[in-house]
């Protein structure tokens, strides 16, 4: 409903948005436009052959739809960067997430400007902190991927690996194995009262515990990512895409790059909020939870806190009120970084 309302509203203003405006797959978006023509909401106005761009105009039926649903106009975000999130919202009352989209810590233009040596340094700091607390840890960083290696995997998967992930593979490492763990008695106690997550939306998601113990980070059984395992991971994902419901088919339209060893996976959204890092769960409760704007920004934040947390709710605790993304600017992340840098 919101997608249709926004699209008709823009067409009435004389603008036909492209698929990127809604962060949608181009084929899916074009099919949606054709369906609206068939249903009589819009009609083709003219065709500009250069680039095969089709312009549309709204019909009387479309104008009637806008009038009947004009309440959407009062909640529609003014910031166009937020429109892709608004049109996918399925609840009754939308809460603006402007800061989520333009957050300085999560959505900086990392592209081509990341010093990956800081990632290595952050993982080493986490391991040192765990050893000081009678724990253990390990990090193994493989060499960079070649263009040929990436192309071969893309061919096997039948997709193009998202640019943000591909840059990391080609510029930093094709595979990273990393974990750390401390005894429960030395765990970091994270009080939910300091998490900045005590809003209605989060309480509706799950029952909160009074405190959370962070005993480690990374993945013990598998790496943070591994180019050579992408095909196997995504074969597993395909076996589970039947778990999707009608509206949020994240299993079917994502690229898995890691698994947590407990039946859940970390993936890149290829259809809805394209490029975002999301959590895939066969339990449903946190399925589709968004963790980062893209692969680089997710790890640029998560690695700086030692990839802390064993469950997705741990990662949620490191986000903020304004954003579901893992953020080094959240109150919990700041205090964890102090804990990691303090000698036992």
C-alpha cells in the first residue's frame, strides 16, 4: 500500500522514480509498473528511447486511490533516503529513522577509503583482552582474493557479489577466521538499561533480560567470511528458503557469507534493502533483522568492538534508538571498548 501510494504520488508530481529510488530489483520494479498499468492505476505517457526509460501518468483510478489513502501523506518521510524503509513498513504507525540512513558511524562513504589494518588491530586487541581475562582467541587472515577467484564463485552462485563485499575480498582478505572467549566469571555484564533500546518497538520484539553477559565474539566454528565457502553456505540457504513467509522472503533473496554455528546465518540482502547485512534465523523472531548498511560499514563497526556477542540480540544491544545497525557510537559499544582496553 505505501509503495503504491508513494509511486502514484510521485507520478502525479510528474516524476517516475527508478528502481534504485526504492532499492528494488529492476526486473521486479518494472513488472510492478506493468501490473499497475494492467490494473488501471497508471498509463504509459511517452517513451524515451535513449536508455529505454518509460514515463507514466496517473489515471482517474490512481487519483481515487491517493484520495482514499491520503492519511499516508502525513506519515511519509520528507527525507527521500528513508522512503525505501517506509514503503516496506507493515505496521500501523511508522517511526522515522532519518538518522539510521545518514548515521555518521554506520553510513560513512567507506568506499575505497578504509584502512583495513585497523580491522586487524581491533581483532588483536580483542584477543589480548580475552587472554588477560584467562580466556582464549585466535585470528587467521588469509590473503586477498583475485578477480578470477571472485568471478568463478559468482559464476557458480549465478549472482554478482555486492560491491561492498567484493572490495573487502579484493583489497583485504578472502577469508578471516576469528573468535575470542572468556570464562563466564570474567564476562562483560551489559545492563540493558544502558543500551538505549528501551523503546516500544524493541519491547514488542522480545522480552528483555535485565542484563546480558558478553563472553566472546566472532565465530568459533566458521570464519567471519570465506569466499571458498560461499557456494556451500548458499546451498544450505536454499534448503531453508521454504521458511520464508509471503512478505519477507529473506532466505530466498540473500547472499549468505557466515553462519554462527547455532543454525542462523549472516547475509547480504539482494532484494529488499539491497546491500544491507541482515540476520537469517529459522526461528523467525529476529529473522531479517538489519545489522549494517553494507558489508564494509557493518564490519567497520562490529570489528571495532571485537565482533562481540554470540547471539543476534547481543548485536541488537550494540545499536541505538535511531538505528537497528550495529554502531560503535552506541552507549553499549563505548563501554565495551573500555572494558576490552582495560587490563584485568
